[in-house]
C-alpha cells in the first residue's frame, strides 16, 4: 500500500481545497518543489501532483514547476489537472512525469482517451470524482451525467492502467474515508484503485489496509499530512511493518 502525498498547485503555491472549491483555499507552502522534496525525504514512494489551475481552466498552467519537481526528486510523479489532449500528455511525459491522471477527457471524449492509452500504455489512469456515486468533471464543477459504475467498462476497455476514486464530499474535510464505496469499487474492477478524499488519521490508513488484498493500490493524503493529523512518516512505517 502506497501513501501518495499530494502537492496541489494553484497560483504557483502548494495548497489544499475544501471539497474541490476554488475559493476554499489554504496555502501550505509557497514553494511546491521544496515541498515535494520534503515528502521524498520522509519516505514517499510516489508523489501525487495536481495542477489545479489547469483543472479549472482546461489549459496547463504550471508546467515549469512540475518539470522542476520531476527533475529534483528521485521518486516517480503522477500528475492530473488540465490534461485534455494527447499533445499536453506527451509534453508532461517528456518532462519526467511517470503517469498521468485523466478526468474530463475520459468522461467526454472516448476516442481521444483510447488514443492516449494506446500512446502511453500502462501510464494513464482515470480520476473518478464523485458525489453520492455520480461523477463530476471539468474541475468538479460540472455533472458528468454518468455514475462511477456505468463508466467502468468504457475506461477498462480503453486501456486505463489504474483508477483514483475521490469522494468529493470528504475531500479536504478530514472526515474519514468512504470504506463502503471503495470496497464496492474494488469488487467491480480489476484495475488498481487509489483512494482519495477523507484520509485524516492513521486509523484511516489502518481501515483502508485490508482493501489491499481486494485491489487497493494506496491512498492520497493532502490536508491531513500538512496539518499533522496524519504523521506521514509514521504512516509509511506502519505500512512497512505489515509486510
């Protein structure tokens, strides 16, 4: 099980949003590159980076910062936010991003998403961001008009390599993870699943751990590791002690 520390970038800063709302911003660092190095030094196996400006605008806004993160840390980076064409994806892969997380394109343009998966096999994941099982797109501001389970056959057939499932109602709220929804998702797909939204304490990590045998790859944590309600190094050590 991997704990993915989140580095969410908005206006050049490392921030967290409450329930994905652009105006509910807390700034945790003015230097995302330095913050990425902190998590790497504390034992992170993989870094989760989101270009929030890109997610809201549909256009990559923080390419230079993301390139610098990839060049300055020695762990792989997965990236989401504003990747809505193959050209943008290729540019990020060339910059050193290991794998890409696609949201809007996967929901709205099946042909383009298939092309992307064919171009970068094993490197394309899908972000399923939902409220009560109903998907959101375009930076979580629009209803996608489809449910989590309705979309699964399409993204599996297209060649997606993994899924990130975000319970939007819990994101940034530190209210605990939605174990039932995650267990249900793991039971209905063969793709590795990463949990996001609500990971607040070591107890949440412990509660998630049994799902590893069902297909859970890990969990993303943002606000909790920045505020200290989840000690990142402690969580990494606890997971290692289970093996």
